[in-house]
C-alpha cells in the first residue's frame, strides 16, 4: 500500500464523501460505496467491478484482509486511511475498517421486461430503508426485478444498500417512466395494493409473471399508476390494524405468489 491518507480534505476522500451523499454523483460516476464486511463480501460475490478498496490503517482480521486482498487481485486500487478519516467517511457509528468502490449494476426496463416472474413496481418510494428491505424481501421470495418510477430513492443510497444486506447488488433494478408504454413493454398484468376494495392475495392468480405496484409511504399509489392496474389486492388484517409497512405488505403478497408457484410446480 502507498502512503496513509490522514486528511479528510484529500481529493480521494472528498470524492468518496460525494458518492456517499449525492445520488447525481453516483449516477455520473457509475459507482456505489459498499461499507462494512458483509456488504463488501456481497459486492465481491456479485461479480461487479471493484474500483478501489478503502481500508483503515493497521486493519486486522482475516475477513477484512481477505476482502482487501481479493479486491486488489481484481485490479482495485488499495487506499489506506487513518482511523479518523475512515470515521468521517463512515455512515455507521462503528466503522468496520473496509469499504469498496463498486461499479453500479446497469439494468434497464426493457432488459427487466424479458424476465419471467413477479416484478415490483415502485411508485416514488422515498425511504432508503424501505427500498433496501423491499429488495431483500423480493430476492428472498422469488421476485425477478424492481422497476421504480422517477422520484424513487436510488438503489446506490448507502442506507438502502445496508438495509438490503447486499440484495440491491443482485436484483435487477431500473428507474424510469412508468406509464402505459412501460406497461406494454413489461407484458404482464399489474396488481395494485390497496387498503380496501381489492381481493385477498390468495384469491388472485399470482403463480406466473405479474407486476406488483407499491405506493409511496405517505401518499400511497398515485392515480396515474392506479389507472395502470388490472387488478387490486387488499391484505386481510386483524387486531384493528389499518395498514402495513410497504415491505411487510410486499412480503405477504410475494409469499402467496411463491406458494402458488410451488403448488403449480407440484402439479406438474
């Protein structure tokens, strides 16, 4: 490794800070910052390009060193930072001493359209924690991709990446205009989640390819996207509860879709 960086004003440090805080910088450079052991290991396993490994001066621990060695073996620059500088960059209270600059996955709506299975259609979700939780749920329950309306938080947001536990590095995700043209391109029925007035998930045909529209945390599904829905789903709830967190609602519906796929496979 070269000289240890001891100033937060170093150009390399300032660049990483901008990538952490600025979605437009992430889009322009096509880079995400994956901080921490678990996320760094997921980034390596994803096969994405690793541009640089940032490590804390004097870092120890076999997992940390293994990540740094693997990144270097793939041609990544190794940047050693003083402990205080790494803390300034860290999005967590207790930095683990490793972060990777990773080439952002590149997906488009037309490429996602050819995938067979459930898709999540996200209507301007703003909370990065919700986006990350949705990605993890989607991947675990067999969704093949996520398509988000413009205004949705970007998948490279550090909080979203952490909440997804690496799922956003793997599940195809694209942001674009969600309209009748996009729906025609996706070639599958759309189901909208509504608090009432829809059928229960187990009464709907969810064993094949479909798009599940999930609304913004506060406002719900916009009228424009609601018009695109072919069907509406409402989750039966007890205990006086009126609504669910968007990730919890998606989980209930995707689990039912997974159950239906298993049932169809068993019949075959």
